[in-house]
C-alpha cells in the first residue's frame, strides 16, 4: 500500500486577526438578540 502521508508535517501558521475584525465581531455579538417563542427562534440585529 502506498504511503499517503508526507514526511514533513505541514507547518501551521498562527492566525492573527486584525483589530478591525475583532471589533466587528464584538459589536455584532452585542447587537444580536435571540428571542425564543415556543419552538421558534427569532434573531434581531439592533443597529
């Protein structure tokens, strides 16, 4: 059976997001409001 794996492990680089990306995600998560009524979820984004 042929060897399917390479000898060198693939180098994984650390993902460093930009400050703008972090800021956007934090603002989005603060603006998101989920209301559960019965078996239905309503998602509201307050801008």
